[in-house]
C-alpha cells in the first residue's frame, strides 16, 4: 500500500493529531501484514510529535525490526530521517525497556528508591523539528 502523506496532512507534518490521522490511513493494512510505503514527497515541515503518532506508536505492538521491514519511508530528507530515528529510538526504549519507563519518584531521605516508582506516560518521545 502506497500512502502519499501530503494528500492526508498537507505539506506540514507537525501535530500529533495529524500523525494519528496518517496512521489511521494505513494501520489496517499494516495490521494485516501488508507492506506500507509512506511517501513524503511535497512535505516540507516536520516535528517529532507527528512521527511519534504516525510511526513510533506502532512500536507498542510491533518490534523495530518488523516495523523497518514492513514500513517503507520514501522522499524524506536525511535531516528529517534523523528526527524520525530519534522518535523511533525513544519509543523503542519506552515500549520495550521497562527500566527506561520507570521514573523514580521517591525522596532518598524518606524511602529507598525501589519502594516508590511511577510509570511514565506515552507518547512524549522527545520534541525536535525541521523545516526545509
């Protein structure tokens, strides 16, 4: 399945909501096991919040290897590929490394670090932007 990103979100890939909209366009095919190609031709502004929703959130249910094998990204400038990789790296750690997800909330003067923990909430995998 080939997905022309600009036809779904326009030339600006900025918001988490736009990323969710893009993922809705291809998620059913991806879940069936199909290969999906996201074509970023005619897009020009990118923010990691968009990539977090559109692509990185898939790592909750899929491995990084499977995602890279079945989700093809085309016409993305190299600098923007770095943004996408940043988003994927953080999401991969968040979803697959429990030590990364745990956030210490204890006061060292009152309780041992292991006694009180909270789990960080997704999907804030970092924020970066690129415009070209």
